[in-house]
């Protein structure tokens, strides 16, 4: 009983706080995050406060002193940070691109990257802590979006796409990945990518274009091909042209990192879970793709992700075995031998039957339907 856990409530919306105020005004074991309290609470006398925490909330000095006297834990970030450690939701591309124009990139995304780069390899202890708190806030927002249950399964049927960041928009595997992601989204799968250019952008583009015709997807691809590489002039402008031409798209998720800040976040994901820590980002990206991962051709980074995912499957790390689908027979069976190597590694294991090789978007969908996640044990 000494270490009995009491379930805490996390309150991120003033409307929820108002409901509590109208009922019992009890904030015991509650964490309030990112709220503007100075315009809502006049005094604390009407509230029950026990094991109550305020994360990144704004309130007057008088309210803060009274809260501290009553034992409330208060944490606030220092002024001057270009990011909000205690943010309550994921990013959107509009938030990250704020300040950008085609003459000068003064986006929030770039500002955060430049700030991060000052101490990328050896941050001062306080900066390291704020970055960790930020990444935990992203973790928390991801859990809310995907709706994890107590066994670790998500309400959304997340399928990850991995592949080369340098794959150009006018290359065959960009088109193939987009067509595959479109097909999967139309079948009620939720596409997740690493959030950058190349195959990652193709996956989010395909998801966005779900519900549009195949001809309309080809039109979008032809617009993007006019600025084929993320270093090409007009790279963002062509993406904005596609969004303007097709203004309503399906949802998907991107999980990028500022560690690779020279790679712009793509504009086709509805939700962006951007991390400072690339190791956390990589592990999370694979862990949340419980309904499977599609591996398009890539280089060293994609190869690393393949074996990270295989390790998670090998040991059942996240309570489920998930499909691994290689989209590119020549790349994975002839050029690199990764597919036969992985089949050999998985021999006799639960996930051996979940490893597949194909060049067909329709076969990817068929495999996912036939091979749902398998609970460990």
C-alpha cells in the first residue's frame, strides 16, 4: 500500500477545467498543462488541491504564491525558447512553416533547428531537460491521437512507411509508395512516415490523396516533379500548389526530428510529431506502426530501421508481432539480400510468417488484411 498508484488526470483544456469547477472543484491528483489560468481563476480557495501540478501554465504572481503555499507543484519554461516544452498537442505543417516565404526561410521550423544546433552534441543541463520535456509532451500527444489501450494496441490502424530520404519526386518508387499509401488509407489504415522528403513525403502525399481519383494523384505527382529534390528551388511552393489544387485530404502522421534539420518536414501530414531526440523518434516511429511497416528502397537509415523493427518483432517488445513488407523485390532480394537474411533470422519465430516481399500496392493491402498484428504470448 505504501506505493499504491493513484490515477492522475491531465487537463489541457479550459472547458474541461470549467466542468470540474461546476461539479466538485476537486483538482486532487490533477496535472494542468499549458493553460492560461490568470483569466480563469480568481483565487484558489474554492478548489481542492492535493498532489496538483501546473505544467507551463500562465498565472499571476499572487495566484502562484497562493498555489505554492497550498503545496501545488509549478513548472514553467524560461522565456526566450523558440519552442514550447509543455505543448499540449502535435505540430501542424502550418505552425512549423510560419514565417516562411519563397524568398527567405524564416520559418519556426528553421528557428528551432538553428537554436537546437547551437548545442546539438553537448547541451547545457537545463536545455537538455527542456528538450526532454518537449519530447515527452510529443509522446503524450501521440498517445492521445492513436488512442492506446492498456495492452498497447491503438485505435487507429497505423502502418509505417520507411525508405530513402533522397528519392526524388520524379522517381518510380516515389510514385509507387504514394499509390500504395493512397490504397491503404482508402482501406482505413492510418499512414505514418518519418516526416521528411523522399519516400516519407510520398507516403503522406498518398494518404492525403485518398478519395481522389488515380488521375488526380498523377496530376499531383506531376506538379511535385517540377521541383524533384528537397534542395530544388520551389520545393515547398510545389507542395503548396498541390494543397491548393486539392484542398481537402485524408489524415496521416509524420514523425520527423530536428536532428536532421537540413531535411524539411513535408506538408502532406495532418499531424507532425517532431522530436529533438532522434533515437526516441526512431524507436517511437517503429513502435506505433503496429499494423505493419512498408519498407520501400532506401540506404543506411532504412536498413537500420529494418533491423530495429526486426528486433522489436523478434522479442515482442511492444506486445505485438507486426507485418514487415518489402516493397521492392530487386532492392531487397538481389541488390542487398536483406529479405532472405531476415527470413533466415526469423526462422522458427512467431513473426516469420509476417515478412513479405512484393512490388504491388494491391498485394501490400492484401497482406495487411491477411496478417493483422499478433499478440505476444
